C-alpha cells in the first residue's frame, strides 16, 4: 500500500472501528499526519512570532486565527487516527481497548510502538479477513511433476563418514580424561 492509498483508505473509513488495518496503512497514515502537522506548525510559528505585542506579550488576531485553524485540523484527524489504531490492533487479534495501554506513563507508548510494528495474525481472525490476503497477489503453484525437495543428509556435520570433526576429538579427549579420573580404562 502506498502513502496516497493509505491516506484514502483511512479517510474513507473515517470513524470505522471494525475490520483490520495493515502495518503499511497505519505507518503511512502516521507519516502523513506528521508531515501535515509540520506543514501547519511552520506557518503557525511564523504568524505567532510576527503578531506578538512586545509590550503586553499578547498575540494578535492573526495568531488566534492561525492557531484556530491548526486546532480544527488536528481535532478533525483525531477520530480517523484512533480508528486506524484500533483496526491495527484488530489485525493482531487484540481488542481496541488495548489502545488505553498507550496512556500508561513511560511504558505505554513503548508497548503501543511494539503493537503497531508487530505483524498481524495470518488468515482471518474474529475481526475479519486478513488485509494482506485481500491485497496479496496469488502465489503461483509449483510446476507439475516437481516432487518434494530432497531430504537433508542424515546426521549432521561431523557425524557422517570421514575424518572426525574437532568437536568429536574434543569430546573423545574429554571422555578419556573423565574415564581415567574415575579409574576406568578407555
């Protein structure tokens, strides 16, 4: 999912708390939210810096309007952000109430970061079908006549015929020493 697709998906499901959201949808939305916030904060800071009255240390009407616009845009985006977060939790078969874990001081944001970065449950879960299955291309079947892959060699390194491996030499020397300490002959 690309950034424009993620933004369209989140905004088209503005207040939909049902279903599941892919990691890419969540993180592209978070990135676009951050970019929008920076784009709005820069002119807000400029307007506020230019409209301050040095004698009374109050802001003019321009700062109030700019701050009002910024606040309205951020307030309008709270609901879709909360909805995509809940859908992301649903992708991991967790209840949306896990969102409240993010309010725990210090550990909460770390826990939510881990939840948002973790892969969702494969296949359908109680919140719906996997969003990866909907967007994923079909996997081609193996060609006919191709049998299963050959089995791995029996044993492992150092256990087959040939010169003994270094681990065998060490074990042999160790067992000889242990046997001689116990009074046993090798």
